[in-house]
C-alpha cells in the first residue's frame, strides 16, 4: 500500500500548470480532512522526489505562500508560480479563487 506522502505526491502531480490548490483540499480529497499539516510536511519532503512534485502549486487556504521557506532559496516558490503566469503580491496568489484547482472535482 502507498504511503500517505506518496498519495499526496500523486495528487500534487495532477495540479495543472498555472493553477494552485491547498493543503486542506488535498487532505480532504485523500479522506483525511484534518491532515492539512501532514500534507504540508509531505510538501517539505518532496523536493528531491522523482518524478518531480510541483510543490510550489500548493498554498494555504487563503492563497498565501506559507511553504515558501522550504524551497532552495528565498523567492523560489514565487518565481516558479510567476513562471506559470500566476501573479503573486505580498506572498499571496492574486485571483486565488479563479486559479484554485479542486482535486475533488478533477
């Protein structure tokens, strides 16, 4: 059986380019609605995973780049999102509701 982290990684790999989702949405989709923090830990441990996990596409419930301190250098999460056409201001995804990808419906 797959570990919880592997299941999280599989969901995150499905997030489309130019879209974001939340730790909580992933946890809910995996049947562990109260495990958003564990999803965050999975993202913290995803940076050397093969195939790659686009952890930069996972933000908190209001669109804040709360996991950015776990990237290789300051500003990397923002840079990766902006490279996908996502606008970030004050560490928040602009138009978060429009860019939100819900794993429950996809």
